[in-house]
C-alpha cells in the first residue's frame, strides 16, 4: 500500500496542520505493515504556479516535475493532506499542487453525460486547521472546495480531521488539537 503525505503550512514546527498530518501518517504507518510512504513539503519545495509555459510543457525540467507529482498522486492508495485555512481558503502552494493533479485525460475526463473522475479507489484524509470557527459556515472555503475537487477527480472516500479556534487562546489551541487527534480515523481496508 502506498501513502502520500502532503504538507502545505508555512509555519514549520509551529504548524497545527503539520502536527495533525504527522499523527495521521504515524497511525497509518503503525497499522499497515509494509506501508510505502512518500512525503512532499509544499512550503520548503513549492511548485511554481500554473502558467502558460507550464501548461505548454515549455520547460522540460518543470514538465518532468509535474509528471512526478502526478505519478505520486496516481500511485497513492492513501493521501494525507495538511490544509490550513489562509484567508478563508487553502495555501496557494497547495493550489499549485492541485493544478498539477487536475489534468483532463489523467484524473478526469468530460463525457456526453458530464465530467467523470478517473482517480478513484483512494482515500484522502485532510488535516484542516483554522484560527477561528468556520466549519459549516459561509466562511469555510476549505472543506467544501476540497470535497468537490477530489469528488470531481473520482475520489469519494474523503475524511476531514479539523482543529478550529486555534487563535482563541493557548488553552483552546491545546484542547482543539487534542480533540482533532482523538478524531483521527482508524486505518481500514480501502474499498475496491
């Protein structure tokens, strides 16, 4: 089984989303013998934002890196994504990664009946962190966006581990992270 771990927080060792993705990854590592783990840090090694040159594959090195990103995603059975909320949405580096995996003919296609996702059969667990309280509110553009996007790509097994109100106080941060760690799902066999 292959596990892809993506972090996008700019906060390094102070990152709540990195703390949660590490806990999720450790739970899978402990539960699944022989788990093959791939790690990508979008802060320390950001992908360039998609532009016309990248779309045209004008730079062979950039095209090769985009293909590596796609191959990592397609090969993964489980994808753990750290998605902190920045200005009510995801970090731009995570969006740049999403632009590399959202490719017609590879992860989705259009048919006469509408779009069809081609990247199903994997599980995605998102560690979502927020300074305020946004779950279920109009201000939450993280969870609805990621659910829609990965569903569009054909992934239906998506879980969120969310810690909110992290900026309220140090005590609230500790409690919110403890509750999120307690909510980390147990690794289960993937649906065929």
